[in-house]
C-alpha cells in the first residue's frame, strides 16, 4: 500500500519479544532472528520507512518479575528490549540492510543512542530501519504504549502489532475455539469492551493521534510482508 503520494509510507512494527525466542521459548533463536531481519530488510527495500519496537518477553516482562519491586522489574524488562533491538539490528546489517538503534535507556558503547524525534527523522531519511529500544524509559508503561508513542512522535502512518494470533478476538482463541474474530474495530470499542489488543494507554495514544493499528500473526515473520499488502489478514483498529 502507499499513502496516496505514490510512495510506501512510514510505518512502525511492534514485534513481540516472544517471537524472537522461536521454538526455544526464551532467549534468542538464531534462525528466527535471522528470518525476522530478512523480512525487515525486504520491507525496507520495497520503499517503506520502517520503525521497530520490540517487547522483552523472551527474556523478562516487568509485570511477571514478582520477586522484585515493580519499578525495578520494569527497568529489567526495558533492558531486555535493548538487547533485542541490538540483536535484530545486527542481523539486519548482516542481511545487507541499514539499521540504527535509539533508546530511552541509551547504551552508546553498544550503539544504542538516546532517542530524539529529530534524530529518528534523520535516520529514516538515510534509509535506515530505526529500532526504538528501552520502552518509554518509564516504569509502569508497556512496550505497547512505547510503540504507539514512538509511532506518533515520528509521524508513522500505521502501527502494526505482530502477535501470536491473526487478529483481535472477543475471547482467547487459544482457550475458546468459538471465539469471534473482528475484521475492524474502533478505538472506543476496544476500550469499552476491554479487548486485549494493546494496553489502554497505547490505544488512547493511537486514538489521540488518529493512528491506525493492525494486529496480525507474526509467528511466520513473512506475514508482515503479506499484511502490508492486505490488512484483512489482521484486525484493523481505527476511528469510528
């Protein structure tokens, strides 16, 4: 798709950290990371300006680290996203792509510079895949919220959320084989029905900025290429 100008638009992919674990269930699965990187390079080569936010679930989710205080646990989760962005960006470059990592928690020695919208703009214009690490830099906010925020801050046209299911359902399709899948939803309906698309804060940011969200299955990374061409492969969340 394009944005009406004849050019592919700037988009942001929210990539579940669990996907990077592949069949191993945790950490990095080399072949899966390579496959994700290969797909990202293909998308960028097609003309898309591409931003990426990763989750940290293949290493640690702050809300699941009950042995620690919530604030400290959330910072551990943010650091996990830095590791993921560094890993996938390195693989992108090995596949011949150009990448950069900007982080709310900078690690300049490792190549993760401090996020700023103006710097992101420069990197997009250079044709780089821009990875946004470290969440929002604040505890108590998820990487979903970080994805919506970074997409809005960098004028992305659409936010794609890659998950383990092919859209949004009225109940957990893993537990309920009769769960109803939605093709489209409004922001308000998602919030009113408390559907687990993204955190409420992320949906609110998207609504405020008129940022469409497309939820799709990325267990096969190539599905990202497919859903860019056909949003009906996922669920689209937008205005009324």
